[in-house]
């Protein structure tokens, strides 16, 4: 039995092989089960399934958060600060284009967090964040 339930998230992609390369080589995920039109990845202990979509006509709305334009639909994971910093450095070394540059959001306020946003090859927005203390994750 695991301490914290794992989430399962299914997202659409345009190309399975591009998704495989991005999630394994860029983010370090491992591959689980797969079929002709989908692949499961171990996304930091959670199951992210990419499913081949037939069309890409979609506009994703945004919201303003602490002065940044954030995609309203995104997913990610909360890491510890050292892991977030290592991954930030790895992504920068691989010349990932950031939607929102790695930064500290809500600096000096409740919920202060390290955050960065980028897209996978199919345009799915991913946020990786970290808090100095777990108590800040749901602080109000």
C-alpha cells in the first residue's frame, strides 16, 4: 500500500513517438504499458497516459496569477526544492522553451513557491513547482 494515493491523468498528444521522447528523455519518466494509440508513463510516481488524438483545433484559456499568464488547463508535480532546482537546471541545459521562466512566485507571502511552466510537444502545459515547506501547499 502506498502512503499517498497516486493520480491517473490522460492527456491528448499529436505524435506518440514525440511524446515518448519528451517524457522519457527530457523529464526522465519510464514507460509502463502501451498500445497502438496510447502510452502510460511513470510521472514521478503517478500514471500519466498519453492518447493519440485525431485533431488539434483547440484554444486553451489563461488566467493571471501573480503577474504571469498561466494556462488554465495544466498539470504537474510538486517536488522538493533541491529536486526542482536540479530539474530546472536540466531543462535549461536542454534548451526547453519555458512558458513561464523558473522563478519564485508569491515571494514573501503565504504559498511562496518555486515554479516553472513549459509545454510538451503536443502543447500540453506542465507546471513543476516546489515549496520550502509542505505546510505551504494548502496554506491560505
